[in-house]
C-alpha cells in the first residue's frame, strides 16, 4: 500500500490523535498554534490542549499580506507567491514550536491549518447575479506537509461553501462538539477581527443551533490605530480609547448599515467594515474633525453595541450562559461597554469550559480535522443549510 495512505489509516485507527491546530485571523497579529490530544469524535469528543502559543508575525510579513488583503484589485503574482510563502512560513513556525516543546514531527498525527483569509465574498455582499458564495484562504497545505513531514488538512472553508454555506463562521461545528450540554442554552462569543457567536440549545437539537458573524470585532479599531498612531498595531489595554469619549452621532452613523438588519445567520468581513466605512460614517455624522481618541472610543462603543444587540436577540429568554474568547476579550473598555449594555448577563471565558480562550479558534480547527479523520458527518445531519452535514479540509500528504 502507498505509504501515505498506510500512514493515514494508522492515524484514523489511533485511539488518541495528536493534532496541531493553526489559526491566523484577520487581525494579522500572529499564528496561533495549539497542540491537542483527541479521543473519540462527534459529541463523544474529548480534547486536551497540551501546548499553546501565539507566534507573532513580523511587520514585514503583515505588510506583505495587507498588500493583497480584502482588496478587489491586487497583484495576482503576489497572491500566487504568498500562497506558497505562507505555507512555508507556517511550516517553519510549527517546527520551531515542536523544538521548543521538545517534540519531533513524527510524534504529531496531523496539522489542521486554517490558512490566511485574503478575501471573503458571500453572495449577500457581492450581489453579482448568478454568482455563488466564495471565500479565499492562502497558505498552501502541501507546502506545510512537505516542509514539516506531517499529514496536513487545510482549506476547510471551501467544502462549507460547496455544500451551500457561506464559508463562515465555522466555529459552530466545533462549539457544538466541544461545548454543547444538555439542559443549558449557551452562547459562545468570539471577538476576533470580526465578532461572531454560536448559539447552542440545551435541547442539543442541531436544527436549532446556529453560528453567525455579528460585525466588526477588533478590525476597525486596529485599522484606525495603525492609521492614526504610527508604530502602534492596536490599542493596548484600550489606553487610547479610554483617553477619549465616544460621540453618539458617529456611533449611530456606524450602526446605519443594512448588514445589521439581516437575519441570522450571516457573514461579513473587512471587505465591508474598513477605514472607508469609517470615513463615510464620519462624513454622514459631520464629525470629520473629531479627535482621534474620540473616534477610537466611538469605534469601541459601536463594536460593543453591535455585539450586545446580537446577543440580546439570541438570549431573549435571559437564561443562556455567555462565554467569550478572542483578542477582544483583552480590551477593558470593550468589556466595560458590554457589561453596561448587557445588564444581568454574566460574561465568562471559555477557560471555565476547559479551553483557554486565546487558543479556542486553533483548537476548533484541530477539532474539524479530527472529525474528518475519525468522525461522522451525521453529527449534523438534522442541521440547517447554514450548517451542512459535511466533513471539511483537504488532505495533503508529506511524501
């Protein structure tokens, strides 16, 4: 038998699988690397995070990605080159992690790589007649597999689109497998570049669960900081926003977007919520001379309101538990705003559910890989079109 297939079957049969989850989000802060030990599959899945680290990206790498990120017109040669380069770069970072952890590549059963999203184009956004939902992540899985010597699953979002979904968010699959619990309605909120949440019904009825984007998380705030405060990549500890005061007219203009009126589930990205969006809101609200600190405070408030409104819709009965993850959970002003806007709702982190909140997204993609290797798509067979019963990820062999 071909040795790649022989190795694949060995991995499938293993009682415990060691899978490295990789997540690189729209914030471009770095590569999240989570080494997970899995037993079982579907709702019987058990996972233990053995190691987790975020490998920060260099300013040069961020600049290279930003040159092709969320733009309708880019240098196609650069996209082509970056697809291979990112695969190689992520492989280097994985090998560096293994060395730090005192492990060898042969001890790892698989890598689950999200890749780097450079454009997200659901039909609701591009509105081109007859054209499908689409999304594009680069960072080739074959390069990862060959350079690490580890079986690699990548490009997860394409199967979701092919089966009728929008390619995002995919968190619902892993959230249901890892966090759903009989008798407890739960909301799993992730505040990354884009904020999203999964609603998990206590009935465990997959037809009632859904995962949806909410709107901007950190993406607008980070972009504005980088534009207005050279040398700063984000508003650390909300120091800048806390020195300002939000402007109600600007906040209302920022909220004046049809996306927020669309029913759940829905998806979006920096293709919509970007600095041009902010510029238009400043013009509409006649606040173009507003101090940068006040603009940032307004963006923070706007982000919190959009999240709070979505949460209120999903926990109308007030009984759901709310668990938070993602980079936005480290922004004290954002949390302060959320607590004010969601009175009576206790905001907890996924650490209480056994998964470090900063590691959650990487763990979720490792979970998707485990499902492809050992699970049954039937776990979601009664779900809706937004959660098609499919297994995701293309398999790249190392040899």
